[in-house]
C-alpha cells in the first residue's frame, strides 16, 4: 500500500490521518514560512497513530522520513490547495512477512565496549531466523544477512534505536530462494573488512580521512561528464579524472561501470592501487596519476571497501578522492542501470543480480540468462568465447573451488571443472546444470559411497 504525506502552511502545526484512492495520507500542517524547506525544518517531530514520524531537510539532500521504519521518496508535487504532496513507500512496503530478504549496512563509529555490544546483538537474535555475517569492533559494524522480512526488518529497527546508527543507510534486496547465507556469524572481528596489514590503525571513524561521498545522482552526472571527456580525448582517457573499481577482477567480469579498468585483483586483501613505488604499472590505474590534481572516483558493491581504501590513499597523498555513496547497489536502486554494464556480483548464494533486482520499475536488458551484446566483455575462462549467463560457478573439484565464468559447452565437456586436470581430482562434485552454490563435501561423499 502506498503512503503519502501532505505538507501545508498554517498558523500552528497539526496533522490528520486519512485514506484517499487506496493511498494512506497524513496531512501535516506547519507554520507558514517562505519556502517548503523552511517549513520542513520547522517540523522536527510529531506523533500520530501511535508511531513517530519525522521529516528533516539537509542541504543538497532529499527529504528523509521516519514512521515506524524508513521510507523512500517516490514523488513530489504541489496541489491546488497550496499543499505539497510527498509520496513515500516503506522499505517493507508490499513485502510479505515470510518473504526472505537480504539486508546490508555498515557504519564507522566508535564503540567503546564492542564485546558487550556483540552480546546485546546476540541476545536480540534469540528466536529470530537470521543468517549472515555481522561483525562489530571498536570502529563500528558491518552487516550482511538474510531472513524472513519480519525478522530482517525488526533487526534494522532495533539497530536504528541506537543513536549511533539512527540514520544508517540500509540496503535491501530479495533473497530469491530462502536464506542467502548458510548460518549466522555474529562476533567481534579485529577488521571489519580484510586487508593486508589490517585496518585497525586507520582513523576510519573520522569522515575527513575518507573519500567525499557522492549521491547516486551526483555520481551519474560525474560519470557522464567523464565519459564525454574520454570520447573527445585523443589519448582515450581523461587527464584529470579516473574511475577506479575497488573490487576484485571476477566481480568486474560480470558487471561494471562503463570506462572502468578491470582490477587485476583476486582478493581485496591484496589490493595495492596507488601504493607502488614504481610509476610504470599497467595493472595499477593510479601509478602515474597526479595525486594533487586528479579526481579519483571510487566504487564498490556497498561502499565499505571504498571508505577503507580511500583512507589509505589519503595517507599516500591523494587529495581529490570521491566515492559512490552506498555503492553500486544504492546506485542501481536510485538511478537504474544508466552507465552500468552487466550484473552485480554479490557475496552470497545469489552470486549475480541484474539491476532490476534493486529497482524493479526500471526496465533493463541485463538478465542472468540473457546476456546483451554490450556485455560481450564477459568471456568463458576456459575457451574465451562469450558466455550465455552472467553468473560465476565454482570448480567441481573441491580442492580447487575456483570461481569462474564458463560457457555451457565447457561445463559439459569438463563436467563443471575449470581445467582438464581437475576432472580427475579425488574429491569431485557433480556439475550443477544451473550455477548453484555447492553444499558441504559430506553431501556428495555420502552420495558417492551409496553408489559404490
């Protein structure tokens, strides 16, 4: 069900709650000011229907609303009565209580007693069906989990009750087939993300050390300007701006922003962009960059890797660092696939998601089983021909387990393995007809024993 807020002017603030054309409306009347933004700033907090509802205004940012849970701005218009209508929908709008969701969020903030905080979170999880990875330490929290919408969103609401996380950006997507994670890991972890040498020495709670966040709209504008400059440049690149994919190479292989160089990295832990002493390195896009005058536009899946790595680059002398707020998933939700090619790799059982997963209203040709021509960058790891599905699979050889893209012909010929050698491995799993995640080895071992 759609919800909306009607804001109008009056001598003093008051509100009513009503229904119009199957739309739940709440008319909030606030003191008359010169502009709508002033009226919204004047309305700090009101109560109705037993819930809290809050409107706030920040310079260069959309209106944000809270009413039992967060809402997303859909439309903004003015009525003939001089009222301003803001249509919103809830994060859980139209979602069945039993429908499984995947939820992601993080926040860098000082936590004095992280072990105690972990205990509180574990206590809240009792009796709730949540699987995933939730890590806390002195620098904050990093969470990726799945669960039925009721449990998944209850945890979000509970976390937001803490003032330190009240305005945390939460990203939600459908889980497709039940849980996207095998079990719950909720514990203290020295590093919220894994990087060589750790990250505990970085002042990540200081926003000044991290890259400047760009909203999805700002990112889209910068991306368009960059690509136009590259097209017009004889060198085929911009002299004062670079697009940096702060992910792994296999993530780029299924989808990336147009113009981004493929990162020659297999694990974020070993990322070393801009850290080489040599000025000649084809695998390092930042090797020859002017640290003082070049805009570095960084992006990753959800934003946390960029925040961490930008702090490292800042210490190495890079001055003009920008990151995509909320990462690729937030961009696809708000701007659709404009400037994006392919699917989005995710670190859970789903592996690869088309842009329409984050914004169903945006029609996109990017499907997991129907690769468009512009996604011809995706090649089979074995024969280098085009693939018919933008989704990785693991090598059937358990002791290899390589994550790779493969055409259907090579899957059949090598029985789901990445090379001929792996086909004769002792611990060989069956080749899934679809690119499903493998179960634990004992499932296949027991099956083989029954056959013998």
